[in-house]
């Protein structure tokens, strides 16, 4: 009998392994030519900002997750020991006291532009269901009559933010959470929530699920029609998906039996693009026709990916505001950007405003530092694509559409530009001009047994370059 169970276990493990291998769903290319064109433009932008902001910033706690009844590190209620429903009541009351009196989106937009950011993704609604826009579907919103900020002429925060960023030439995108832990159509108060998922049996109560689908559709249509030109619809909450699209990863997010949480993305996408032609739709982690690009979170892939992608990552330690947050150094952020772009991706960097509507001084200082580097080296970043070998040691490569290639040498903190820079895998074409951005000198190079070596004059080395240097190679030999 023991042998039988061992054999059965091996069979099941083999089946699970085969299932996991089959779950790497292929990327589905977009067929709408307006979207294809927009995706190509988006891949030129390279660097963007995402902003998580909501009433939870008053407590400096993780966005939404502390009201999720899952026992994970990011869902812990603080202080510990508060009964769930007592905590939920206090959390939901934060919407009434949220009063960002120093709200100044023009200041944010100027800082983002100066940092070299080309697009914005703003959280119009996170999982907790609080709306940072003037929705007509619920009173759980920033413009609610009993809210502390509702009488402010700029109370419709999302509208003001999108407008301020567009005026700086930054493309606007809307983050929107598919799950909504406030509406009775998703977390029905008749039953207690048990995890992040819908808390009732959809098959038993289909009319309630249909109400949720309509609620979601209506809110997205409000955003698509009342908030100016939007170029990205960035949907979060990947567990809300058709049952047939579930993967091993998405099933691991459930503590309850998986359900068919289909909200009809085809209908939503068609509607959204009827109002916003060419709209990029990102149904995060739901691999299929409504995931125009993929979004690895807080990580950089080890190698280039064969489809459009974007790393979303925090500038500090948290997606939401933390009073004493620690920010990554400018050196680390620029190295991340170069690494991502060399692999063909975009970098979406999160900055979180505080409860008064202001960013940390460190956030502004960090963006200023990035901008100083981008002002000199942006040509090696924007409008580029990946080119093999992508990276060799401390040198990353990017390619312009005209065939020019950039070799970007990553400087360690406080490292001086070396006298020679060597790499293999790419060779300048005969007669190619090599020039370091930020300097006028034509660089001398030679081929060696180990590849290519570029001489860097002492006059350049003494200029005080930081973070990374970019060498433009006008043309390279074809492999």
C-alpha cells in the first residue's frame, strides 16, 4: 500500500510539473493597428512614474492590504491585536479625514519631467475600493460630500493630476483595481471575506456578479470619458480573471476554491478604445489578448524578453507612503534603468505622496539626480531597442533605429571613469565615429583578442562623470 501511495505521488508530481510547464502562456500580439502604433511609441518612452496614493497614507500603512483577511506579512494590521471588523471600520473612515491640503500636482509633474519621465500611471482606485476620482457609482470617493477634501476646488484628484502631467508633456495612464473590497458586489456584507477573492458563490448568485461587472464597466467608462486623453489602462488584481486563464501562480493567491471571476475584458476593452483610440490595455498577469505588455514587479528579468514589458518598482521600500522611507540611491536607480532598457524594457518607478499631498524631500532629490544624468545621457535611453549581446560585464548596449549603438559603462559609486573600456560581442564598423555623451572628443578604439578596447582621454576622465557613461558608436559591423 505504501508503494502505491509513493507511485501515485510521483504521478501527481509529474502531472503538476507538466501543468506548470504548460502554464507559460505565450504573448498574444495586438491586432488593432492604432494600439500597435501606440505600443511602439510607448517602447520609446522607456521611463515612467507610477503613484500609489490614498487615505491609507494617513496611517503610513501598506495600501489596501491590511483589510485583507489573509495572514501574510504585508496584510498585518497595526497595531496588532485589533479585531478585524473594528479595524475595517476605522480604516474605511479614513476616507472622510483624508485632506491633502498641500496637493500640488504641478510640482510633481515638473519634478517628473525634470527626471526624464515620459509617462504616468496614477492609482485611480486600489483594492480597498476608495476612488481618487469623482465616480458616480459610489460615495466611497475623494469627492464625497462628507469628505474633508470634498469642498476643495481640486477635489477630483485624478483629473487634476492627469491634466498637470499632460501639460508637462507626460503621457497619462490610469491604474485601476479590478477587485473592489468595498462594494457589496464583490465583498458582500452578508458573508465575511475569507481572502482577497470574491466572498460569495458566483454560480449561486450570478445576478450579484453581473452587478459587479456592470459596476466595474461603468467606473472604467467614467475614466475613459471624463479625464482627458488617457493612453494606458493599467489593471491590477490579477486574481479577477476567467477560470480558464488561471495559472499555478494565480491559484496560489487563493485560500478559497477558485471561481470564474470573468468581468468580460473584451467588452471593457472595446468600450475603452471606442473613447480612447489606440489605448494600451494591461490586464496584469492575465496572459492573453488584453495584456498588451507584461509587468514584472520589483524585479528585472535576467535576459531580454520577446514581447513588450515594463519593470514596475518602488523608489523607496514601499508602494505607499511611509513616514521614514528609505530611497534607493540615484546610482542604483540609473543602473536599473540602463539594465532594463538594454534588455528591451521600460522602467516604471513608484513615488508615493504623503497624507498632506507632498512628496518626501528625498524623492525630489532623487528625481533631480536622475534628471541630471538623463539630461546628458538620455539619447542612449529613449527611442532605443535591445541589441545582442545586451550586456558584457559592466557594459550595457542599446540600439537606435538608425543603427547607431550605445555602449553604456556602469560606474560604481564614486568610481572614476577608467582609462580604457573593453567589451566583446559588438565591433564598431570601419570608419565609425565613437563619442562619449557629454564630451566632444572623438574616441580612439581598437580590436583585440578579447573584443574591443576604447581609450578614454584624461581630459574626459577628470570631468567628474557619475553613475554611468554612454559612448555612441555611429555604426557597428553586422553579425
